């Protein structure tokens, strides 16, 4: 399934996959939204299906882009698979997560 991005009032919703086959396209779609926008941004990952370490690397790149743009960034509704990869990589404490939001 191809990944899709939707921006709605400070919430960026990702649908589809975040894996080696999709992250470059996702980065191309989201780079302008992160670097050219203003204000806080929440990236909702609740509709993400398959994910691998490339998806986690994309989260880190999004954090870097947001920091360069002076934007506050947080992630919500991480898929269990992504959460497990983050914890195994000792990144669980580094990622700006919003826990308990649906």
C-alpha cells in the first residue's frame, strides 16, 4: 500500500507503510510541510501499517527538519512494531511522544 500524507490544522496524518520502499517518497512529501510551516506539529502514525527501521530513521529526520525550522514536533499513536524498534534502539526516550492520545 502506498503511503499517504494529510495535513489538518497542525496534525500530519500518515497512512500506509513506513519501510525501506516508502520512506524516501514520504520524506519528499513531508519535507516542505515541516520546514516551511509554522507552529507546533503533531505527526499521527495511527494509520501506519508495515514499518521497519527505515521508518524509525524517518522519525529522526523529521525531528531534525523541525528543529532546523524552529518548530515543536511530537508523535502520537506509534504502531506497536515501531515502538518496539524504538525501545530496542534506545530511542524510546529520545522521541517526542504524546502518550495516550487517539
